[in-house]
């Protein structure tokens, strides 16, 4: 029988981006507490987000010089020490079923990428029949992940682009839009970030282009993805996403001269 010590079990870091999330950061971090390390990168909150994060035991860092979501995720990556890293947003919650799936994936030691799908909670109601949009890459072997790129809808750059991809069967609970006021604030932020991304790519905007984009996404979400089964909350969820699509193309035409400014603040 060998007396060699067994290899240590792989470790997990959960990284959370936050700004002015005092109303929901506690729920998020409680769901992440099973990880070996929880890190919060704050983008300059003016509420109690940083205090609450530190009280939860999370390693908390403030990087208030906003340069886009990719840069903030790269800050998370630089602070992480786990063998695996799972990226969690402050408006999300890891369910017990997903926790078990994440833990099993980490224990496997596999060099792979894991994707999540969302279970959406909007305006106080879980949209149980809403079909999740395309899966998102959220967990990686840390030594595979080089960096993130992109101001919004950022993407991971890997040292092995052909690494296996898996999708967690249990869904990540996403508290996407909870109030009209918060939805209007997100509408401005994401519309302008999306417009800036398209301006950088040399694309053109306009009212008709925005209408076409907005109507197409509303039809896809509300009808094809069964948003209508969620009643009023389902309508509002789909409608605000459609408005983002419209305004990003309107801004791309009418605000083009301002799109190089710091629209993410």
C-alpha cells in the first residue's frame, strides 16, 4: 500500500460583481457561502453593499474606476485563488440543487467550462414556464481562463478554446428586474453600453432599426419563450428587454458623438 499523501481536493472561488446592491447582496452571498473562497468586487457603491459584503465574510475589494464589465471580472480573476472560479452576479442566487451540481463538478477535477441557464424571478414572481435564453459560461478551471473582453455581454478568453463545455441541469435563480425604478435605471445603462459596443464595431443605428430589433426580441421572449405565461410580470420583463434593444439603436444614431464617454457609470 502506498504511503504517498493523496492530492488535495480542488477548491472553489465564487466571485461576485456589485454596485449599490445592499438590498440583495445578502441573499446572493448566503447562497455562495459553501465555496472555499467568496470574493466581491465593488464598483464604487454609495450604499451599504461593501459593509454587508465584508460582514458576510467575503473578501471585498473596491475598484471604482469603471471601465466595463470585462475589466471588473478581470479584477475578480486577479484576486481569486481557487482551482475553479464561478462568476455570480449580485442579483442571482445559487439554489441547493445547483450547489450540489457545482460541488460535484469541482470534485471531478475536469478541465472544462460549465454553463448555466436562468430561472427568472421578475417583479416578485418566478416565471416558471419561461424558457431560459442561451446558456452562459460561468465556471472555469482558473488556470484555463486568461481574461475577459467586452464592455457588455463580455466573453471569456481561454488558453484552450476547444475545452469541453457542460451545462448545469439545475438553474441559477436570477432576480432580473424587481422594480420599475430599477428597470428604468438598467434601461439607461444597458442601452448605452450596447450602443457603445455597436459603435465600436462600426454598426449603424436609427429608429426603424431599433423598432425592428425591439419587436423581434419581444416576439421571441413573450411568445416563443412563453413570457406571456407570467402575466403582468412576464409582460414587463419582456417589454423592458425590448426597450433596451430599441434604445441602443436609437442612441447609436442620435448619441453617437457621446458613446466614447463613460456610459457605464
